[in-house]
C-alpha cells in the first residue's frame, strides 16, 4: 500500500506583487489561496509535536524565575524598610550626637581655638536672646497698633450711626410735615 500524499503549498505572487500561497490537496488541485503574511503568522503560532515537550518545560522555568524575583523583591523591601527605620532613628538622635561630636572636636583643639569657640558660642547666645527680645517688642507694637485701629474704627462707626439716626429723624419729620400739608380738613 502506497503512502498517502500530503497537502502542499506553493508560493506565487499576485499582480500587485504580494506573496501568496496556493494550498493544494493530496491530488494536487488548488484548494485555497492564502496571503503569505496571514499563513506565515498562523505557522508561527503552531508548534510541531517534537517541540511540544520543550513547551511544557518552559512554564516551570518561568515559575522558578517569578518565585526568585518575588523573593528578591521581598528581601529588598525588607532591607529598605530597615534602612528607613535606621535613618529615622539616626535623625532623631542627630542633634544630640552633633553636639557631642562638636564638644569632642573642641576638646581636641588648641587652647586658643577653644577660647575662640567659647566666645563665638556666647555671642551666638546673646544674638539669639536679642532677636527674641526684638521679636517680642515688635509683637507688642503690632498689638498696640491693632488695638488703636480697632478703637478708631469703633469711634467712626458710632459717629456714622449717630449721623444716620439724625438724618432718618429729619427725613421722617419732613415726611410728616408734608403729609400734614397735603391732607385737608385737619387742624393745625
């Protein structure tokens, strides 16, 4: 018994120049015309039976790579968290540690330099105190100016209200006299 013939494809070109396949059946008759682009993409999607075993091995490898990546991410996240907490602790301790470091450095200096540093510290404390005093006096001056402005605003408001009352009284008197003049038959 003779072996069965396979269906074959032959390549051709259209009048525009695009590549096409002529799909033939076992007897050699043209069964279908396919564009090369579409059939080539379909061929790439399909795998041969021999390649099937390799395909099954890939997911395991991918899973291992994903697991390793996840564990690496977790370890880096924990390291970053630890580093952040250490930095926060160091920042909280920094002023005290800086003062201690300055004191140690000053002790290692020659006596004249130590005296100069002491003088500078005294001058700095004096300037800080004077700045605080100036800020307090300016705050008091600002409060006084605000209270004066408030008092003057209240005075002007009361005078304006008094003037408005007077004008209203004059207007009501004028209206009353006009009404008395217009309405006849009443005694004056």
